[in-house]
C-alpha cells in the first residue's frame, strides 16, 4: 500500500511539472521517511549522492555529450547531407533518403537525438522544400532520422541503460550497430514507398557526375575516422567505452578546430551545454537512487517479478505487454526518465523470463525512438516544427508512416534476437 501511495505521489509531481530528478528524490524521500523515520532518510541521503556520481562509467556521458556539441559546431552534418544528396538525390525521394543517411552518419558521431533533429532540420528541410518536396514528407523524414542518434553508437541512451542495468556498455553500443543500419534502411524504404504511392510528393533531383560524387566523399572521411576512433576501438577491445568517449570528444574537437569552427565563443558554449545536460542527467540518477532505495526496502521489485513471472502465460505475451508499456510511456515522458524509472523494475523480470539484457536494452531504445515522434510529447517533432515553422499536426502526420515501420522493426528484432546479439558476440572484449 505504501509503495502504491509513493508511486502515485511521484506521478502527481511529474504531472504538475516537477523536474524528473527532483520528483524522484522527493517521492523517494517521503517513502523512506514513512518507512523508517528521519534517521533512515538522513542515512541514505548521506550516501546516495556519492554512490550516484562515483561510477567510473558515468564519465562516458559528459564525454559523448561534449563530442556531440563539437560535432554540431563543426558543421559536419551539412556536408554529410550534401554528400548523400550527390549519390541518391537524383531519384524521386532521393533527398529524403539522403536525410536518412545523413541522420545515420550524424548519429554515428553524436549521441544526441534532439541535436541531430535540429541540425538536420536546418540543413535538409530547406533543401527539400526548395526542390518541391511535400512539406509533410520532408518534416517526417527529418524527425524520424534524428532518432537514429539514440541507437547508433555513441548512444547516450544505451550508455545510461548499461549504467542502470549493470550491463556491458561496450556490448550494448556494438549491439546498436546492426539495428541502427536496419532502422536507417527502413526510413529510406518508407520514403521511397510514399513517393511511389504518390510521385507528386517528391520530384526528381539534378544529376551529378561521377567526379562530383567522388569529390563529395572527401567531406565524409572525418566522420569515418571519428566513428572508427570510438566504435572501432570498443569493438576491437583496444579501449573501454569510457576511454573511447574521451577519444571521441577530443577527435570531435580536432575536427571543429581544423574546420576553423572551434573559436572561443563556440567552444565555451559547447562546454556549457554539455555540462548543463550532464548535470541534469546526474540529478535524475541521484533521484532514482533515492527512489530505488525505497523500492528495495519495500521489496516492491521482488514482489512484482514474482507476481508477473508466475502468470500462466507465454513469456512473449509478457514481453508484448512490456513493449506496449514503453510505447505508452514514450508518448508522455522523456526517454532518459523512462529508462531510469523502469529499468530497475523491468530488468529483473526480463532476466527471470530468460531474455538477454543486451537485447532488451537495444529493444527498449528502438521503442524509445517511437516515443520521440509520437504525440503528445514527441520531442523531435517539436524540434522540427520550431526550426521550420511548420504546424505540429503536419509533422506528426508526416512521421506516422515511419512509426508503423518502426513497430514492424520491433517485431523483427523480437523474432530474430541475433540481429542485435550477433555483432556483440564477435567482440574481442565484453
């Protein structure tokens, strides 16, 4: 009864707009006080901040965030879109396909979904609208392509899942590679299908000579070097994810420096934005620690696992219910908050049902991608609408076919878990 009351208090605090980290801390503190009085509460508050922030793997978060900020100021995303356009822009819907490829490329050197959506919105949407593309198609392609940064390493979401679930971050990041490529392909095919249904949605683009095509690839090499310097060293076991994140941040800074974009003001703002986001994430983790102590002491998680695990139904029906819960939560909550709130409760159940925690982590992030573009809190949709001035309803309609494609991919990953697990199993280090 106490656990249910405190959970309702948490939901109430979130409903009135309390920041997630503070809502977790307040609700958890109230529960601890009700459970063991002031002495228990003060004892846990005395140790929780240090235990929340002392994780060595947590260094990965600010480094990947800083890497994303330096990538943004370097302007690499603009060049990625231009290079992709030179190769596929001639066909109908080619610029939409180029947006998906640019989103994958940007995601491979940036772990921020909203940053990816904002950058693509300022780069590819004006080009598509100028070429005569249907605004709904253009905005939908950009909003969904931005979510690729959540899945393709370096992914902040996968790093946080690994920290919360105590699962190998390296295996998680490598596990996101094949699904990331499949999601990219699904976005491109969805664009092509929409244009095939109605050719008026996208005209043919200009043709490029082979010389122009190969010349455009010169701007891609910094992205390839940076991707290899981060994901490659993790896969080969040369460096840990924490060490690789430092390499990535330094490499992104060098790219911005060589391109003449790392002047004092831009660098200062990149450092500030990375620090602010890091502080927000750490506050959420701290609040989750306090709330988690309460759940542990009341044995709520153990009771939940025992109750659900004892249901006389197939484990895949339970998994379908879990995926549905994540899809619904994604419509209302920030993805970082969803991970921190649900993973400590869901993961013991997932293990009890015999599912692989690495596979589940990647599946949760793919599901979270859907939440980034579904109403009422489709963050990427709001970002695209703000940067382009297009109506929210138009962007939501444009992204709807991609949501269907994502749901089919989730089903595919459930039917064939090795699509996620094969590459991590070939790593030199776990």
